[in-house]
């Protein structure tokens, strides 16, 4: 095996595979180094297996520090640890977010290449859209990743659709076309009931792929030029063009800091000489969820996962969810909260209706990973997960030790801001309103609250909602921002003050996007590949 490559990619995850494929297919000599294994067994590929991967060795099984916003609980947070990264273990939701999120990203970093109009061609490049009548102005039809939308007909489809409408949500036939507001079909990227891991969807046949190999540090010479990498076993590889760090938002800051790139004062505490004093690990955001459980009036009809009647083979082709709503925080509540947080009135976050929260109805008792309260998955309940999509709270990732295989310290500062608390409350009230409609009431008998608590209604107080979040709030595993564009990297993802080194993963997001991050990361990977090949 050669010890020298034009590009050395640290991390064979979602973006790592896109870059390795595009660069190697264009004739470049590329090495990808991935900490995990290559695994396409049923436990990885089956949609129903995804929730059972937590705690296994194909994931980083991390835990946050105690979060005051979640009642001082530590909650689990995960990342994929295998070739394909988190695309190899995620739940398969496919969401682009809102065009204004990308416009806001471009504005924050002062480079229009990241606005939605410019990102659109990369979204198209990565996708084979499920609806052949979809607009070619919005969607791609020959990309590596195929999508599906509301493809399975579940028994409660019509009732829940009507409930969402009756709750005042507007039907949006095109939630992935740049504006997700309203409610629409739940879109996924399971294909024929199988996962499409990045390492299979993107052709890696011309790249050299090294699995089960952990990068211990990026090697940087005296002229502050990245020259290659060193693995934990001491093996070194040289990069004649560039080192690309794509270890994901949780592990990239760790690798950078271990390489001497990070906050000087923190590095000094670990006796790491500083090469570039940059706010690595700062600006960390993650998205939390809070879930309600609804007792079915007639579980014997087989409406939910766990019931022996809820067993049509096609129900195993993806998540038991058909409709998803994306909603803004009501403007008056948003402005009041923002004032309390002393947000700049010019902040793009306050300018237009944004996709602050997501509300789903799942035909399963889907509890968040860190929830202190859950009900059995026995077909008696459905649930409404509510996800805070655009957190304004920012946390920090730091080193626990200088061991590259140790877990970093995650402190996401969940719900630190009143703006975030107002947003999750608004989403929870929408979820409650949906279930208070006549169509929903025909099928659910009421909310099942945690023991000792009363069921909530949309008329309940802010304090009631806050108390509930403290019990059920959990990570939804959408980590980003920890090597942010504008502060740690420039608008071409180049690490400031170090030559030949880029960060290319969810770490660079300067602001959150109103969706889940795989679709944005595929498009981002395509954008970076085009930039490198220009
Ligand atoms: C449990 C879970 C469920 C999710 N569900 C969804 C969903 O349904 N829809 C959605 O849109 N998004 C979902 N996401 C989020 C989404 O998958 C990720 O945000 C996205 O894939 C991140 O891509 P990335 O390239 O930044 O990092 P990753 O894809 O995580 O890749 C990072 C890679 O780097 C490797 N690595 C790290 N450190 C080292 C090292 N030192 N040496 C070598 N290799 C290293 C890792 O092993 C990993 O393979 C989910 C995430 C998780 C964890």
C-alpha cells in the first residue's frame, strides 16, 4: 500500500465518501481512512434495525454533560462509526431545510456560494427524486441517492392528514423544494427497504479505503502546512495536495485539537503545542426532541408498531410515519423571547417565518434516547415527536484527554436561550392541537403522561411544557457547527492559518439548518468536490 496520496481524507463518513468518490473518479489519487469497519449486514441495511444500533460498536456512544435545560440530565448522543459514517446508521429522513437557512449561512460568512440558489444544483446532483412529475428546477432525477415519500399506506393515514389540516397546518405538496413550512409527506432515502450508505451510493472503486484505522493527528510542518496524517498505530501517510478532515461534528474538533488546532488555553491544559489558535469546538449546536404518547382507543385494530396486526411487510420499509409539519414560532412569542435573549433585531432568525420546529406523528411509541419516560412499544400508543430545528443556544466540545480514541466532552447547552424554549413550546402546542382535533380524537383516547404528571393540553401553561421537556427532552443527533465557517475555516473550508488543510463535514455549519443533516451534507460534499476539482 502506497504511503503517499494527493488527497488524504480523515473519516470515511457521509461527506468523506462523496469527496473520495468524486475526487478519485476524476483521476486523483485518494486515501480514505475510516475508524470503523465496512459493514453491509442486515443489521445495518434494514430500516427496522436502525434504532437498535445504539450502544453497538458501529456507533460512537457518547453522552453529554449534565444539561440544565433538560433537568440536569446527561443524554446520549451518537455518530456513525463505520465506512459511510452516520449515513450508515441514521434513520433515513430526507430533508433539505429552508432556502432562507442557506441564505442566512451565506450572509453570515459573506460568501454567496452557500446560498440556496447556488446550493440547489448540488441538491439535484445528489438525488434521484421519487416523483417523476416533480419540477426539474427543484429536483435531480439521476443522482446517487434515491428518495421516497409517504410510500406506505398506514391505517391512520387519512385521520392524521385530516388532523394536521384541522389543526390549522397548511398542506405543502413540496416540503423538500426549498420551503418546508406547513405539513407534507414524510420523505426518506430507504430504497427497496434497504439503506443506501454513502460508501455504496458513491463509487469508491478508484479510491484507496483503509478501515478500522483511527487518525491520531494531522501532521503539520514548521511552515504551518499540513503534510499528512499519523494513525494511532504510528503509521504515517503523506498528502501531496491536501488533508481533508471529515470526521463529523463530534470527532472533527477532537482531531483538530489533538493536531494543535484549537483554543490555545484549552490545548495548553492538555500540553498540546498550539499551531493555530482557533475557536474549534465552540459554536456547537444540536437539536433536541420532546415526545408525547397517545393511547389508542382501539389498539386491537393494529394501528401501531408492536401490534400483531401492524405487520404488513411494506410497513418494514421505513419509519412508521407519513406526515411531517415544519412550523415557525409565532412571531410575537419569538420577538418577546428574542428580546429577553438580547438578540440583534437584524438577526436573520427574526426576519421571516423560519422552520423553527418539526412535528411528526409516529405510528409507534417512539421515545427519545435520553427520555426519562417511555411507554412500551406494544401497539397501544402512537406518539408525536417534536424537534427543535433551529436552536440559538450554542455549546462547546472539548477534549477529555489526549487519547484520540477517548470520547470528547459534549456540552451542547440545550435550551439555554428563551428563544429555544419558546420554539419547542410552540411546537409542542402544535403537536397537542393536532391530537385535540376531531379526527385524532376519534382514534386516540388521550395523552399518557409521565407518572405523577397530568396530561397536557394546548391550553397548558409554559411552565407545564417546560417541566415536560425537562423529563423527555433528548438529542435528535443533528450535531453541527464545531469548526465553523467564518471563524475556524474560510468560505472554502480551509483551516485558517494552516495550508493544505480543509474541514468538510457538518462541523463547518455556521448556523443550524431547518432539517436533518444528511441531505444537506450530501449536497455540501458535492459542492466541496466541485470546488476542489475546479
Ligand atoms: C443516530 C442518528 C440518526 C440520524 N438520523 C438522521 C436522519 O434520519 N436524517 C438525516 O438527515 N440525518 C440523520 N442523522 C444525521 C446525519 O446522518 C449526519 O448529520 C450526517 O450524516 C453527518 O455527516 P458527516 O459527513 O458530517 O459525518 P459522519 O457521516 O458522521 O462521518 C464521520 C466519519 O468519520 C469517522 N471518524 C471520526 N473520527 C475519526 C478518526 N479519528 N479517524 C478515522 N475516522 C474517523 C467516523 O467513524 C465516521 O465514519 C442522524 C445521525 C445519527 C447519529
